[in-house]
C-alpha cells in the first residue's frame, strides 16, 4: 500500500539524514515521498474525502516533524514551506 510506504519513508528520512536543515529535509520529502503519493491516481483525481485525508495525513506528519515547525498550524507550515494541499487546490 503506497501510504504505508510513504509513512515508512518519512521515518527513514528522519532516521538517516544527519542534517536538520529544513531545505534538505524538504528536498528528501519531495524526492522520496511525494512522488510516491502523486503517482497514485486518487491524488490526481480525488473523488473521496477519505482519499484526500489519507494523502494530507502524510504531509501533515512530515511537516510537523521539521525543526521549528512543531508548534505551527498545518496551514502555517504549508504556507511557510510553500507546499500545496491536495484538498482541491487549497
């Protein structure tokens, strides 16, 4: 299942990448995790709220673990990191 694999990859990034530079961690996320989520057809044309929620959950988990972003709301994290939402373009 792609989402399980995405969560595993997030954990692997935080365990193996020594640097805590947000830019580097974000690059690892977009390279190794995000493409996995975007390859899933439910992301390109999400018809169920459940599909959108599943994908957003992965991105929420990653951004909350970034240094300096733990106490920010998800909207603030998304805005500051310039990440898109999968919730119909918001």
